[in-house]
C-alpha cells in the first residue's frame, strides 16, 4: 500500500484546490490535436467536487448559446495548466445541482465580498505565477514546432 501512496503523492498538484463550490473559474487545459498543443479555456460555475485524493474531480457549468454545458475535470490532471478564480461565490451547499433548473437571473450565485474574498485571491497569487510560467512554456514549444514545420516545408 505504501507504493501506491508514494505514486499518488508524486502525481498530486500542490495548490490545486484554490477554489470551492459556487466559485466562477476559468479552467486552462491543454488540448493535443495530432502533433500540436494548445490551451483552451473553459469558464463557468463550479457545481460540485467529488471523490478524494488523486481521483478528485470537479464539475464546471457554463451557458453556451442558450444551452447549458457541463464538463468534469480531474483536479490533479497533468492536462490542466491552471484553474483561475474569477469570482468567489457564496453558497451554503456542497453540491449546487439546483442551478441546472434555474434560468436567467435566478441562476446567479451571490458574490463573496469582504476579507474572505480578499484572502482567497491573495492565496491564489503564487499558484497563478507558477501556472503562467508553465503556460508560457507550452506556447513557446508550440511556436517552435510550427517554425520547424514551416522550415521543413520549404
């Protein structure tokens, strides 16, 4: 059992859980199409967090052209570059599935204001700096790959 725990400890991300249910987040995740890599952003409301440890997941919901879209992300996935907190929400439930049935203004979650919100944003600054460096490295690698393709094509 110790071997499994050590492998899980290596794969867990530090500062990964910098948000909670009810927050509006931007999830920057890496998409690989053939040989090219790019970062796509999925912005929405965190509905729930499930499981624990390395298998922890969170569900994000957004409205796209009048249709609700939900996506489940593994929290410790290497494909997730960063999770950026846009707006902290004030909820009193651990799972806010009731938002699925709400339409328009009724689907809004109250914003968390004051010292608690400021503390959350301050705690996320270090995690954002590390994630920004990783995102820049991915973009530079993609530019280099495109440059070598163009050079080989000539």
